[in-house]
């Protein structure tokens, strides 16, 4: 079975940082473009960022550009999202995903 397990969420004050991780199993990790998607309370899913198979290319939503950095370690089957300068509007459940699979999310809450 394919599993994408996100972790690293939590409660952080505005301006703070968090690093999310997503460990994949049951799939050829380096064959997939990987993405982070989030869903804020009462809102639709929002694409956050994607990274190419080899990690050399990345793209970001305008709302997070310059603050978030996506990366991956194909040897460890792990995807990361470094989130800096967090804002209350970043509060959401964050999911890692491929075109075919979604994982369980991790809650990020930005509040003072």
C-alpha cells in the first residue's frame, strides 16, 4: 500500500518557523513530482508548492513565495517544506501529494 505520512506540524507564533516532513512508502518516490497542498478551516484546498523528480525545480503559490522552501531527499523517500515568517493565514492542514496519491495531513496553527 502507498503511504504518504506528513509530520512536523504544530502551534507556532506569527513570524515563526516550522519544517514539515512527508515520508513515502510503497511507491517509487523518485518517479513522482511531489507537492504540498493545504486546506484552511472552511476553505477549499490550496496548492502550495511542487518539486520536480530530481529536486532541481520547484514552484510556489504566490501566497507563500519567498517564505516557504520545498525540498526532497530521494535516498530517504522524504519530502520537506521549510516554512518561515509564518502568518495566521497559513493556518491549515498540510498534505503531501502526488498526482495519484494523497497522504494524511499535519495541522499547522499560527497564532499568538
